[in-house]
C-alpha cells in the first residue's frame, strides 16, 4: 500500500467518520470530506456514492473522493458494460458485496469494461455496499482499489458495513428534508401566483408566511395590518373576533370544525374584507420545539371579480347562470343598484334573483350568503 493510502487515525476513526457522515445530512457540501475519511479508512483509491438504474444500466455519481469529474463521466459512459452490475439479485439493501463475489479478477480482465475503463486508471478491486434500493434501482457506496494492491479483506468489509448504516441514515434524512423543502417551495411559489391574499399564522397571530397580495394588503393597512410580525384587525372589536377565530383554528385539542368566516371593515368607504380562517393541521415549529397547528387566512377584498361560470358555490346549489352572476357580484361586495346596472336589468329583477338564491342556499341575508359562499368557494380571481 503506498503512502496515499495510509490511514490517518484522527480523520479516519469510525467515530469521526460517523460524525462527518451525519454532518453531511445537513450540509451536502460536507460529503467530499466524509468520503475522503472513508477512502483513508478503507485504503481505497476512490470512494463513490452513486445510483444504478437496473432497467437502463445507467449509473450516476452523486459524490466521490477524490473529486474526479472525468472518472464520473467515464463511469456513466461504461455503465451498460459494467459486469459488477449484471444481476440485480446480488444487491440487497444493507448488503456489502465485493467485486470478486460477482466476477473473478481473471474474468473481469477479459471485459471491455476492464480494458477501456479500469485498466487505464490502474483500478481492479471493488467493495460495494447497498445504501437503499427499490424495484427500479439502488443507491450504493463503492470503494475501488488499484490493481497493484491486494483485494479488500474482511476488515475493510466490516468497516464498510458499519459505515453503510450511517450513510443510509444520513442520505435518507437529507432526501426527506430536500423533498420537504422542494414541496414547500413549490407550494409557496404557487401561493404567490394567487390573486387572493393568503397568510399562515400561529395561534397568537404571528405571521409565518404570506403571499404577494397579502403583503400589499398588509402594507396598505386596509382592514388588516402587520405590527411587530403579528396580524391585527383595524379596530379592537374586530381584533378580538379575529384572534378568537385564529385561536380556535389552532386548538389541537378541539374537534375539527368548518372554516370560520369573518367580515372586517376594509378601507374607508370601501367594501368589507371577508376573512376565511382554516386549520392547517399540526406542523413542527422551531420556537415551540414541537408540533403546533397553524391557521390559514384567506382574505377576499371587495370589488374583485369572481367568475360566475366556474363558481363551485353556484354548481353546489344548482344556481342558474343569472343567479350565479348575482351571487358572485354580491360576493364581490357590490350593492344591488350597481349589480342591476352591470347586468342591465332592473333592481327588482336582482331582488327576485336574490330571493331565489336565499331559498336555494338556506340563507337569510346578504352577509349570510357571503359567508356561505366563502366557505364553499374561497377562490378569488
């Protein structure tokens, strides 16, 4: 074994390796250092964490030590001719397999994979551990040693087996966090594209996230405002109602209930705000060191446009198109005279439609109708 493969006791002890492996679950940039420690411990020339697809034979290197872009590119190019992966049955999650377990060195030297890929790099021996696998492929931890050295023995196999459990746990943690982060990013990006104000708040109304429309609403202080990271209503009476609704939505001990609908004063001489308060379910909160429910506030500002032809509320109560148009305009905060003018009908006709809407929906006032509409069809475009 040449001097580059001499173990460094401080860097390559299994305890130190375990720490570096789990550190990489938080910071993927730490993987090269962790793999370098494994390489030293195993006396290997190269250590790789990669993925192998059973169907296509394609291989992908995720991390390697030492960093060698050309090696990874060539490994991918020769993946279909790699005799170490001819049978997926040899690879079970948690198992360590040597190259000799799959193909003898003599037979390996007869392959194009050896002549065109391994031999030019002076490599021959391999030790591989299966990090995880499913029906389509597997993630593996692979160590390669030069042809001039002996093959991997029982000591290295035992060490790799111990490392494998830490690598599997670290990668699984990293993947779960990454998946959660990506899903959160996608959902938050989607919320930013909504034309309705959306806010996630804690039980004490502290703002966790809000979209672009909510930011404009809060900065305008028209009915709702943000003071010291907490959402406030315009006047004390409405503030009490808002806080009670949020508190109920975040009460994990209470039975699930229908969304709560509040009407809050908007801008001066403007239409009111309709705030729908919903429970999100328990989520982890760092400040609470545990899981707590959040509340989602969706705020409809009067004067918007609601598409009557696509209205879920209208379909739910089997409203005619004329009734749906009247309902959507009332939902938008329009007075009856303005509705009659926009629909080019008399105000008596609008009142007749409204009476029929009340009968179909079981409501008795315009505000009841707005609240019911908000519960069933909160979307605002």
